[in-house]
C-alpha cells in the first residue's frame, strides 16, 4: 500500500501554519511551492516551506490525524514542529539527499491529544 502523509507548511519560522494530507507528499509540496492553486490558503500566505510531516498506512488514518491536528492550539502545533525541526528548515529542499533521513525516521510520532 502507498503511504499517506500529514504535513505542515509555513511561510517563515513561527509564521502562518497550514496542515494538509496527501498520498504524494513530494508532488503536493511542489504544488504549494509553485502556487498551482492561485486562490488557495498556501498561495495567499506564501506557505511554501515544508517543516513537518508524518507517515500513515492509509488515507483514513492520515485524514483523521489531519483533522485532529487542525483542532489543536497553535502552541501545540509549534511544539510538534520544534520537536522534529527546531530550526524550521524547509525539509523538502534536498528531498532526495540523506540530509532528510533523520526527518523521515522521526515522522511517525505518537499522537498528541
């Protein structure tokens, strides 16, 4: 089965936060970066940096987690990002290089309720 992802995009450290889910994270991040959907939230607020993601076995699991995260207080979302990516680095910049392997290992974190 193809994995699904819940991810967080931002425009700058501690900036606007967007949470989404997809079954093709690389393609979806490129859509955000290239502002394919001109009137979307991420295009409007220039959310073009991937700062966090988690992997799931199914779309149902990912969708449930996305909805859960969207209900969280902003501080909880920021803490989640800081735990995985304290510098708010765009982890998609060198997608194919080993630099991101630590993020790919840490992406499946326990749920925060």
